[in-house]
C-alpha cells in the first residue's frame, strides 16, 4: 500500500485559492440529451479530461492515497490514476483538492423528501402515521418533484449513486415519475418499486407497475445507469403478514430476476427473531438486501452470512427514531456486505452523507466506549467501496482505478470549516459539508463544478418541490 503523503497534501493545499480562481469555474462540457422515456433535460456529455496535481484517495487498499497525482477520464471510464498517469482532453487543476470516489447511498425514500423534517414530537405526528396519510395524496408529479429535490441534493453533497426506495408506487405513472427524476438528474441509481402507502397488509401489492417496468426497462435505464429492483414489504409491518400476501410478491421479483430489498428487524429491542424467520422461510439470498437489521443475534448474523444477503444501515434515522445502535462492527466482522443510507429526510432533515458516515463511526465508538473502535478511513470505506459491494456494483464504482466507471468527487478544503489540514481521511469524514464538494462526476459527466450544479436548475427544483408540498397540504388539510 502506498504511504499516505500528509506533508505533500498540506503543501498543495496552500495553493488552492489560485486554483479555484483560475481553473475550476470554466464552462461545463457539451450537453447531451437523455434517451427517450426519461425526460428532456440535457446533461453534460461524457468527454475527456484529466484532473492534475490533486491529493487522490483511491480507496483501493493496494494503491492507498497519492499526493500530487492525476486522474484521466475518457468516455465515462477511468483511464489512469497516479503521479505518472496519462493525460488527455481538458486539464482541470486539482492543486490543493482532495479527489475520491463518489459516495454510494444504499436506501433512501426519496419520494418523501418534500416532507423534510416534518416528523413531530408526539405519537400522532410521528413518521409512520404522517407519511402514510400524506403519501396517499401524492400524484405522480409530487413524486417527481420530491425525488428530483433529493437527487439534486445528493449530487450537491457528493453522492454519485443512490438507492431510491420507492414504497409509494400508486400506479405505473408514479414509478415512472420517480425514475424520470433520477434520469434527469444524471445520477447512478437503483429504483426499487414498492407498494402504495395505505395498502392493507391483507392485500398483495399490484404487480402491474413493476412488471411493466421490467418488460420495458431498456427504455428507462439510461444505458445502464439506472437499474430496477423490488421494495418488498416482507413478513412483517405493524404485525405479521400472511404468506398468501407476501409470498407472491417475493416470487414475482425472483421470476423477473430483480434484486429484493426489505425492512426487517428494525427496532433493536422489539423485533427480535425476524431474521431467523426470513431465513427459515428461504426468503434470503445474494439478491436480498436487509434494511436496518438492528435486532440481530450472533446466530442470525451467521444466517445472513450463509445466505449471502447484504445489509443497509442508516444511523441518522435509526438513532433519531429510537430504533437503537447499528451493529456495524459485528456485521463487518462476518464479512457481510454493508452500506450506509440516508433513509428519509422526513426524519433526518439534512441528507449530508458525510455526516451520516461520521455518525456511523461515532456510534460504533460510543458502543465500544473507545475512541479507536472504528477508524475514519474505515467509515469512508462504508460510504464508497463497501456500499458499492452491498449494492453489487463494486466492479463498476467505489474506488478509483483504471477500468472503473468515472464516478468521483473533488473536495475543496479552502473554507473555514476545513482550512487547517492535518489528516485527510479524518478531515473529509469529520468536516466535509455539501459546500465543500467542488466537483461531482457521474459516469464521466461533470454534474457539479466550481461548487455549483451545472445540469440542474436549483431554483426550479426548489420551486417545484414547494408547489407540490403546498398541494398536498391543501388536500390533507395539514396546517
């Protein structure tokens, strides 16, 4: 592994002001129209460029960190990484900047982002009753506006992949609206098609939307940038769900060849034994992602490991709602694929993934009563390569090495909250905010540059989301 060159980075950081003024604010690359069926927003084309003289955190254990190095990107692919890397296309001065893989988010109810921070302080105003009430009033355009807001925020804060967990698919049009928002933003994503809010747990979800999407997925996928999965209710909601309700949903996902994702064992002290029941019913496997999984015994961890299932944890929402502490260290010890998620802005407000990763590290240290239980770099791995493994895309993204797709971000420490540079991994984890994310590249397309989104009209996104929320407020008589 290459030695982390702190001194080299600190020296380069001094020149960042000049680099920002001279090289980082030029016009974005030529625009390109997305394929049919996904909207008309024009995105920057995949071109060729080289980021030079940057501090590169490859997140590849064999490469480590490289000071004063370059990343060469061509046609959406990383061509070279290193001090002697080849170069070509536009030159982007990375002096004083930190370049790393884009963050991989693994479970987010993007459709309810317009309800940001609405969950109240008493039971009748809590997350579950209110999201069900308001969700039932959402039109396809409301879904579009909410997911577009979330996608824009994701890109702005350094996420290059999101898992849109859409459990309010009231029709095929609602699902298409969620997908259209992702496609127009240009982000890499999975859309997991779920059930509509308010559906009785005695009734199987309508399979027409997901079957329509699966049949015609080539028209939606933006050349593979978007993938499809099923958001499954599982065996439990407020109480047990009967096999005649949940089994047809699960079987249909398997028939369609789609990955399955399910909330299970969420509350650490109230939902014990759910993983074992899933396992005994043969409802786990490499195609199944378990959300939360806090109420898990050592024996159940063995079952998850044996099955090949992955886990997504969301420390921000889990602590906010009182579910308990995630068991990240125990899961990693079993080599179970695990990623970190936003979950829902309705509970957590900000969708800053760096903040969630910091909370994941801090919660592990708190449980262990040790400052040193989880390192900063391990926490960053959760948000990059570990998240990519959990979503089955680690062969494409999650680290910076030749041959992978060019999903990367560049962070500027030229701000009061990052100005004194010591250890880069700690600095990135503990201090980064969306305002420090200078550049975001997804599949070779530069979507944020010089600290500004270049493919999204921020004012239009905000206006659309506010209008949608006002309509829902009126229809639900929510004041």
